[in-house]
C-alpha cells in the first residue's frame, strides 16, 4: 500500500512540472571525469500509463579520448589522446509514444568538459511493458578540423504499467546482513518479476560474481571469494534491473 501511495503521489507531483520540459545540470556530477547518469544498471524510474512522467539524464562530457572511452566506443580508437570538441545528443530512441526529451540548451550540443542534462517527459497510453531505450550521441574530435564519431549508450529501459503492476515489480529488494561477511541474503524477489540472474558488481561497475536465480524465496549468495569493499547486488528480471548497495567486510 505504501508503494502504491508513493506511485500515485509521484504521478501527482510530476504533473505540476511535466510541462516545463527543462532541467538543471546536477552540481554533484561536476567533479567527475565524464559519464551519464543514471547508468543502465540504475535505469530510469517506472512510468504509469496515462499519468504525467518526468525524469532527468545528467552527463559530463569527456574532454579527451582516453583508453576507457575507446573501450566503450571502439570507433574512437584512431583518436586516442585527442581533445573532444563537442558532444551532441542526436536522439533518445525507444521512448514510449507520448514521451519526448528536451536538453537544458536547445541545440543539445555541449563542449568538451561541460556538464549538461536532458529531461524525458510526457504522458503515454501505450500498452504496459518494458520499453528499451538508447541514447544516441555524436562526438566531434579535434582532428583535421573536427571528425564526428557516433556512439550509442544502450541497456536502458522504461517500465510502463498500471500503479498496481509497477508496485509488484518495483517492490524493494533488501540485502542482509549489511555490512556482510561471507554470505548475504537477498529478499524481495517475486515470481512476477521473472528474475533470472543475480550479479555482484564492484564500485567500478565490473561483475565480480554472478549466478542464475532458481528459487525466488530468500535467495542467498556466497561472498567467500569476494574481497572487502563496497559492492552492488544487481538483479536482472523481465522488465530491467534492480540494484542494492552493500558492504563486504
């Protein structure tokens, strides 16, 4: 019931702002080298059919082509070490009908090293389901007067449904004990989620352990081979992912 009330309250609250079609870049991302938030692991919040929706994408444009950027965008390997002149959002593909996006500047183009954001907003009466979303960008690299390199950030989705079905799917997952020693118990995975895999990710987002889900009740995970540190439990299910932070002592 609390989750249902939260869903309805969220829908009512966002209806006030959904016409604004704007956003303000988050100052908490300014110290990052580069990135897009939320990540596909965190994903976008769920949406209710025929209810106003709004959520923001924040990003920090890299200023230089580095090895880790090439790992994500292999097409940029020829420009390793070169400066990035600009970064432009070309489109956000896969949004449910009735959803649009708007950047905090009209051109959606940002110089290297800049902070920016885009707001996804609207109301959709599309059928309930999970809608895969990708963010298509074009980076201009400072070589020969400027060479454009396209890239796609995939793995996102927006879950669209009724308040009741969303409550079943977004019900909180808990991890205990937290901090943990050699084992954690993951609770809150329901049959309706059709969860299929649990992964343990480190602070850098790398998978350090994973296994399939065979029993949705009180699932346990062995941490004996995992070093001490901060980790995230990622539960993959039919409509996306759920992530919970925990500490291994």
